[in-house]
């Protein structure tokens, strides 16, 4: 029984530290998305690219940690005679009781809040990005219009009469 208790402790500690690391990364993502809002408002292209790279790194790390989370939660669930195919943190917490259960509930609540906040921030940032893109498109269209000047040909291909803006012809009478 003591060997099993030690094994369970090691498995549980792995799960808890994994969950804490995941929570830390989700908090970093929330902070990054809040900073991204300011970057989008200021339209700092280099910082937008850097922010996107950081998000990709966080997402890759989260993906690998989530795979470990599933494994550790399954191992803990198996030790507690719960369904290892569908390990649920709150079920594990209910079965554990005590300080460990409180810790799992706390982590679960934090993750739940962060998981709700991230889509909200993403949607808000997407609106800022769309707004910025429409302003940039309008500015580009305006520049194109100024640079191309008035057209001298109609769509049918015939030449329009244009008013000469340059000087007048010199009289040929001398």
C-alpha cells in the first residue's frame, strides 16, 4: 500500500505541476492578447508579427502540455478507480477530497476563466484588425487615385476632350 501511495503521489504531483504550467501559459496568452490590442490600435506591423510568433509558440507549448495533461489525468483517474478514458478534474477532486481537491478546483476555476477570456479578447482584437485593414485599404485606394490622375480615355476606348492646362499657343502673326 505504501508503494502505491508513493506512486500515486508522484503521478498526482505531475498532474498538478502540468496544470499549473498550462494555467501559466494561458495567462501569458491573455496578457499577449491585451498587448496585441494596443499594437493593433497603433498599427505597429513589426510588433504584430512578433506577437503572432509568440502566440504560435505558446499554442505549440500548450498543445504538448495538454497531451501530457490527458495522460497524467488518466493515470490519476485509474489510481482512483475512475474512468481513465474520460478523466475530469472535478471528478478527480471530488474523489480526492482535502487540500488536493481544493487545489484542483482552484486550478480548474482559473482555467475556466482564462478559457472564456481568450475568445473574448480574440474577437475584440479581430474587430480592431478589420477596422485597421479597412482604413489601410481606403488610404491605398486614395493614394492610387491621386497617383493615377484623371483618365483620358473612356471605357469605350475613345479619347475624351481634355482642357489644356499648360500655356497658350504663340500667335503665328509677326
